[in-house]
């Protein structure tokens, strides 16, 4: 394979894997599909919408009370505990990773 093609493939793969590490280390390996499924099944958006004006997204404030990925995971665990949801730690990680990807964007 010519060197120019190898470099193109290298940069394509490097770009593809960069997206995998955009999440903080605490969320590496989290199952985003599972997280979204749990958010939908547990009606998290509806619950949040009942607590804040609008569609509920105002509850996600990256520069508010939650300033780190660890604090985000802690808040998801708090919901899990207070609402007796019974999520396992890897499920809390998955939900937290989805919230981080969609709203918080901690690196």
C-alpha cells in the first residue's frame, strides 16, 4: 500500500477514535444506547419538565450546580436512589454519559 494511502487511512481512523475519547474518563465504555433507553423508559424528561419551565432541558445547567463529570454522575445516582429506580452502577454511568454528550459536554 502506498504511503500516501496509509497516511489517509491513519488520519481517518484517528478521527474516528477521537470521538470515542470526547467523554471524560469516568464515562469511557458507557453504553450510550442503554443510557438513552433508560432515560426514555424512566421518563426522565417528563419528570424534569414537571420541575422546571418549558421542555425540562432548563434543568441541565453546565455552569450551575453540576460543574464536573463526577458531580453529574452523582446527581444521576441521587435520582436513582431517591426514586428507587434500581439502576446498577453501569446503568447510572450510561445515563450520565448520555446527559454529558447531549447537554454538559465535560471533557
